[in-house]
């Protein structure tokens, strides 16, 4: 979710300029508004010249910290969230891949340019993110500080922050009734869902399954997915 497109375009233009002039791998970093455990953090190093005070070298990547460390990072003030929005020269990322992710770039380059050969090679590649595989290991990584509000909408708690409150601080959509409840998200398109005397719950009703969790555990929905896989209940995924 990006709500200020002109600011986004300005920052992206600056990131492209930094990537072009420095040859660095560039990511856009977002000033944190709270201690979020579902995001990666970037600790800022020395400032980048000719970046209008928005650019810095990345000193450290911290991937999805525990809550106590996330709180300490935000309090420290020298970190940004990693938005996963990147800018780089093709030659720069290819060079970094050849150094840090040979098991990914090697099979792709050997496959050539044929679509079928590339597709077959891609299916055999290990699952690794560009952040962990390259950015956390590369020497020349720069960060451009975002001037726009951003959310990856990666959990139901993030969805609740985006929806307009339907009853106090609740976020309600569909057939939902809230009585003496605060900070809840309820999403039910068909059946009526009522919450009574509770706080900070997420309730999502779909045709074949219901999710109920505390908002603080919204990032842990993946644990439910893992358990469903373990039990062979893939029809619910």
C-alpha cells in the first residue's frame, strides 16, 4: 500500500539515480512507525553524497526481529524498514548473483534464453529471497529513505490499520456486529459474526474455514498453514 504516488515516484527516481551513479544495489527504506516483527530492518551507515540527505550506505540487515529487539531498534532511531523495492544496474545485480548465489544464477545462465529450458531450470532452483541471498551479503548496498507511507499488508493486523473503523477502533467488513469490543478486525462476507466483550481479536470467516487469533499473533498465521500441511489438509490452503 502506497498512498502518495508523486512522493513514491520522486523517491524511486532518486534510487535509480543512486544505482546508476554508484553501481550499488539500492533499496528503499521506510521510517518505522512502530515495532513491527514481520518486517526486515536496515541499520544506516554513513550518508551518501549527492542524495539530498535521503541516502545512506546499509550497515546491517536485521530480518524479522523478536518484539523486544524490534522495540529497541525503533527506539534507537538509526534503522529503516526494508520495503523490498529495489533499484540496480543489470550488470550490478548479475555480478552480485554470480558471487553470492551461484546455485541460482548458474543453472539459469546455463539454460540459455529458451523459455522452456528456463522454466525447467527455474523449477529446480532453491527457494531463497533476494534479501537473504544477496543484499545481506553484498558489500555495496545503499538505502534511500522513503517520503511516502508504506505497508506490505502482510498480516490481518496490517489490514485492520488500513480499513476505516466501523465501530470505535474496530475494523469491520461484511456481516459483523461488535458489542463492548475494541481493536478487533472482523471480515465475514456471508455469515453473521458477532464479537462481545473482547479486544484486539482477528476473526475472518470464509466459506470453508474460520480464523480466530489475537492481533499480536497475526504474523503467525503461517504456523496454521504449516500445521495444515503437516496434517495433509491442503484443501484449506
